[in-house]
C-alpha cells in the first residue's frame, strides 16, 4: 500500500530535500506540495524544483485544496503556519510529521489537542544520529551526575531564525531530566561581564549563526581533570529529510497520539 505524502514549504531548501528523500523510498509517494501564497514558485513542478525532473506535483498555495490527496503531511515551516496546518490536518484525519521549532506555549497546546485526534510526530531533530545522541546524553548525565559542569554548544546557518536551536534545547532537557533539574530554572543562554563563578547546577547554552552551517551540536560534561563531549555534526539536510520521511511512513500505521523520533526508532 502506498502512503501519500504532502510537504509544506516545498519550494524551500528543506522542502526540496524532502521531495528528493521521498523519491528514494518505495511505498511512499509525493502527492501534494504547498508553499506560502507569496511564493514566486507557485505553479512550478515540485520534482523539477528538487532537481529530479517533472513528477506532476504542482506547488500550490493552500493546504485545504490538497488535503484529501494525502495521508501524512511533513511540515518544516514556521510556528504560526504549522499551528494552522495542524488544525486542518486534525479536522481531516491526516497525520503530521513536524520539524518546526520555536513554538509558543499556546501553539504547543494546539498541537497537543490535535494529537488526541491524529498521529503526530514532533521532533526538534529527525536525524537518526541526533536521536542516538539523546540516548547517549541521558546515559552520560546519569553516570557523571553532579560532578561535572554541563555546556551545550550549537551552530547553524545564518538564515535560522530561532536560538538556541530546538535540538540544543532538547539536548539540555534530556540532561536536566536525567539530573532531576528544572531546565527553566538552571539554563543560562548567554554570559557577559562580571558573571561570577559558575554554579554547578547551571546548564549553559552557546549559539553560533554563520555561513551555511547545516547543524553542529556538542554537549560538554567537564570535571576537574577530564571532560566528556558528545558531538553530532550534520553535513547535509538529507540526514534530517530521511528521518522525517521515515517518520511519515511510520505515522501512517499509528493511532492518534503525540510521538517523537525516538518512538519511530524504538529508542
């Protein structure tokens, strides 16, 4: 049975990579490509935009106009657009794989409500390697405990609009949970001037935005005399796209609920 996939933001960098990734997987078919009404690429062929040649899927400006042609929607756009798309999908029984980050608490509530009606996989990062890192971070934090200082470093391209990255925040949350800390209370997102000595319970975040960096993340556990670093570096968006496409195929077989990539991978 073929699972029909729709992509929002289909003409963007990630959207085109998703189109390419779907083309590589048997049993999945791109049946809808959606862009914002302001896009200059409306009416273009999604396959041609992805460098695959024509696939007959025209880029349109409305999810509602194509919602009946898809089983799963993959959304890597912006929070406001994703929240609106979730409501449309919930009404039509269409599952969603969400890679958008930076949601407000109110937007997260919309997603939570939709997940009582449809299967939703929401991940700060769909890369298999990153999700393996989440598992390793939990192990490291539990072994090293309160004897180390924890710092999270992340770097992305100049166009990324939220900081720290959703992946960095997820990494910090994994460590905080393992150490029984409240991340909202112990997180430090920048340092300047006379900050005083570092408190052991602090989880620090450092952000870089430069050039065309796809995504680098490192969590450092530093003690006196040694340190452990767990690092993931992405050199291509295809690592994220393949994971999202894998999740989309998995979602087609799931009941309503809110899942993450670790559920997809069985971690």
